[in-house]
């Protein structure tokens, strides 16, 4: 199955409606079995491997030598069974990009419910909520991989319940490591290098293809001094009225500074430009995305200014997506051009009356339309 569903297009045509909202009440927390503070078990396995479910554990890192890494340890429904895969991407200090997707058999994969433990053949992402080991074995991937240790520096986070309800379905997110120290080795281009830098880890899961509930999102993060800032805007499907669910976290080793979502966050997108990937002839992107959050008397803003393209993925025709020719044809007929885009961004962060501070961060766009 594609990472989007043609069913959502049909449902739009039928005019079916339903609620789209972030579960933010005490009743929602009770329903999900959650406390206000994130618990270690929340980063463990959350799905039951029912049809159409998906789940992934994600990390990314920026290293002092200018290199970057991004990885996803995932299971997703495809046709009549689950597919288990590790997606890897390394951008070297010289700017070259190396990518690989490895599929595993179900009997090679093991996931725990009580804590983060995604073991997929010789690859794994596992931790106790404070310290994580992240491994992709280059001997099993043709020479691309990593062996990294991520140590959390700030409290884990989720906006309220972290669950966005869309009709009868849901999409959930917990940010287990908004900011951490990361170190270890990267293997790419025939060599292994020692690295250290800043890392991030989150965890997503849901019970249906994502575009059944949402039309896309913009998400970004940046480390500015001792502050870690994460911001996103997850927009619902047109049949729900295109409702936005914006959020913004400003956190520090001493504690959370701003935890805002919904009406307490505004999002401004401007300076539209043509997609930087020449293979994408359909999409325009906002070059500038600005989040402003208010919590009590404190206002925080984070502005992303899109820069160098890091990753661009056609979610229909790309080889690593694995769509069948008939699926591609159906998507083309339906006019669907879903696309994932990641860029480096120049970020300007302002907290209260403090002077603005700039740093380089990550900005991603997901468009399911």
C-alpha cells in the first residue's frame, strides 16, 4: 500500500465529514491512559498490528563536522501484510547524500511495549527514556550505517495527549527526545568517521494511512543555545474543513518554557517559491514559515527560512516507495502528487523581550494532495 490512500479522495467526493482535533482534555488523557508527563512506556510499541496500522521510531542528528543523519525504524501495512523497514540517510560533511531502505522479515523484528525497543535484524533503536542506542549495521546494508548513542538533555514532550483524531481514525506522536547529545560513528562512502553533535528522536503511530485524516504538515526543529524548539502545523483533510493543529515547544535543561498548541499558536507562511527539486513540477513551497506561541504573558516566535534541499521524495513514483504500476496509474488519474521535502533552514528565535538569536535548523514539508 502507498503511504497515502485513494480512499480519502473518494471520501472527499462523497462529502463525508467528521471531527478533526487534538485530544487535549482530561477525558482524552484518561481515554488514552496517559498522565500529564510523558512516561517511558509511551515510547514502546503502541500498535497491535491490525490492518492499516503503522508505526515508526525516528531520529535525526546534526554533527559538528557538518554531516547529518536521519533514520526511521518502521512497520507499515502494504497490500495484505505488514512491511518492516529501516530507512537511512546520511549527508556527509562534503555535502554528498547517501540513502538506503532495507526491508526485514517479520520474524527478524521485535518490539517491546514497556520501553523503546525496535530491533529489526541487526539494526535497532532502543533506550530507557534517557539513553538510546541507534544502530544500522553497514555490513547488512552494503556499506551504509551508524552506531550512535543519544542522551536526552531535556524532558520528553507531547502536546496534551499527542493524539489527533480524524473521524473514526487517529494519528499519534510523542517526542521522546526533543534535544540530546549524540555521538558515535557514521559509515558511508567506504569509510567510518567518528561524530558528535545534537540529536532528536520521536515516535509516530496510527490506525490508517495518514492522508485519510490529514492533507499534510510543516514541521521543524532547531537548537538555539541551551534552548530546543520544535514546531509543527498538522492540517486536516478537506472533508474536515482543512483544520490546522499547530503546536510549539520551547524547552531547556531546566524545564519547559513554552508548551502551546491550538489557538495559542499562529502560523504564517509566505514568500512562495517553486519546489527546489526539478523533478517536482507541481508544487510551490513557502520559503518562510513563522510560528508564534503565547503562554501566559510570554511570547515566543520561531521563523524558518528555507535553504539547501536535503531530501525530496515522490511518494508515488520513487523506487523506495515500492508502489505497483497500477497504483501509480491510479494516483496519476486522480491527480495526486504527494511529496515529502526536507531542507536546512536559517532560523530566527525570539523569546519574550530577549534579542533574536539565529541558528541553522531543519524544516520539512509533507503534502499528501
